[in-house]
């Protein structure tokens, strides 16, 4: 019900977006039924792992590049 009301409002007040809504159709996304705390903790863990992986890849490239902070494309080639 709220999506129908929101869609009607957007189509009425934004002509460009209204055309897109007509072309694409209604949104079929549905919210996941996940605990908010679980999502938060999982996100933090993923970010920490991603940061660690990035550092693991970046540090040897900086050593090859001969600098602690910036990359030198000629040295990397």
C-alpha cells in the first residue's frame, strides 16, 4: 500500500521519474527478513576482511614501486 502511494506521488511530482516508472514498471524488490544486528555485525566483519585483503595486496606492490605511500606506474610495469 505504501509503495503504491509513493509511486503515485513520484509520478505526479516528477515527470522524468514518472516516465521511467511507467517504462520499467513497479518495483519488485522485497526487504530481507534479517535481524538488524546480524546485518551490522556481518557488514563489519566483511569490511575488516576486505581491508586486510586489500592491504595484503597493496603492500607488496608499494615495495615494488619503491615507495611507502604512492605507486609509480613505470616501476610497476
